[in-house]
C-alpha cells in the first residue's frame, strides 16, 4: 500500500489560526473521501514540541519540533503571522522559522505558503525571480522588501516552479489553495467532493481575484446603486449599456453615468466589462469551452470582444490566461453567467 502524503505545517507563536486549521481540515476531509486509499498525514511542527498560542488566542499543540521533522516531506505548508500597527498589518518574520524553511524546502516535494507566509518563503530566498501572491494588505510590503519577487496581489493563489512552489492569498483563500493541492494529488472530482463537504459556494481557481467585482468596489451610499450592481452580476448576458441601465434606474443617461461613477469610482461600461471578464476568467480556468462559447456565456458576445476585454483588464490573451490557470481534468462545458463570488 502506498505511503500517505506527508504534510508538515509550520506552527509558531501568533500564527494565524485559520492558516493552519483550514488546510488541515481540507486534507482531513480528503482522507474521508479517499475511503481507505492512501491519503494525507498532517503533522504540526514548531520550534519546540508543545503548546503554541495562535493569533486568535486558541492554542495548538505541535507534533514535532522543527529539528525532528527530518525525512520525507511531500508538502511543506508555511502560514504567517502579522503585527498590527497604526499603518495597518505588517508581516512578522521569525529568524528561526525562516532558517528552518530555508533548510527544509530543498527536501520537500512541494512548498506552499498561506497568506502572509509568502513573506517567510521570500525571506528564505525561495521566491527570487518568481511571481507570488499574498494577502492584499501586505502585498506592498512584500514587493518593497523583496524587489526580486514579482508580487501579484490579485490572485487567490499562484503556482510556479512547475508546480513545486505555491503562494496563497489570505484568510478563506487557504481553503482554495488546499483544495487546489488536493486536485493536483487526487484529481478535480476529489477536490470538488471536499468543497461540497465544506459547503463552499464555489471552489475558486488560482487566477480568480481575491475580490469579486462587486466586492472590489466600495459600498455605495445609494442603496439603488448597490442593488443595481447585484442585478448586473445576475444578468451579464443582457443589454447592460449605459442607456439600458439608466432606463432601469429611471434616470437620464447623463445623470445615471454621473451618479454611477460617483458611487463606484468607475463608468458603467468599465464596471460591466470587469464583471463579464470575471466570469470569462472562471470559464477559462475550469472548462475546455471554445472561446466563442466563453464569450457568449460571459456576456461578452464574440471572441473578438473577449480578446479586447481580457487584454484591457488582464494585459494578456484568453489563450495565455487559460494556459497559466487552467485546472486540468474537468472538461466541463461553458454555462450561462452566474453571480460573482468573493
């Protein structure tokens, strides 16, 4: 019988609790779905064996000290910790943790950071010359501290070095990252089964933004504009021209455009295009649908419009985006647009 996949999660004082327990729960549910087949063996490792107080005040108990890990590590998972300052959260670095990660990573088949754990990987020299993500609130710090790392604050997670290095965004995105690891190990259907057990609305893919289009804009002071934004997300295949939206709001087109920009910081046309591109991204990530089907399902209409919108919003092409973020093994067709997710 094959050996279980050995996951070692670094634990240290004030570590973010969900960064540890979220992925651990995903792996545990994957074991339940595996029904007797070799699954995951999860171990918590810290500077010493014993209790570790997390940022939430909840205490975890490590299984191993860093020096006891040794041997085979299939996945090394590195969460993070932050210090709150007047200027906002600042990623905390512990020299003991950084040094252990630097020494352990070369012997691990796969290394992944969760949230601000990317700062640890960067400090250990593992992200030099690579693209990485982290929680949006510390992305500027990561870029400033490590100019040799290309920091992309937008994706849910980034996979690089031929799948050996992963960096994930913050908080609930730890679940998306762990599900992607399960998908790589056991297939997309296994990961989707775990997502259903977690009652997750949607298993988000790596290229998806940390914020959906509605959440990426500040809440409007006018309730009718917020309602319209939600309506747009549910009707991306319809006529969403400024004239049509103004008529729906019972406003003149000029007045509507002025109010919409004042409330959202963007024009109606730009907002609608961003919402449609979000759906197109998800279809490019999760289906093998041809570009004309993706364009139709996202409300963009034609492959030519899809190309222009993807180029404007993401500075790439649909084909290049799919090559980078495609989740293998689904083969699902494109479907009609649905509301965005956060």
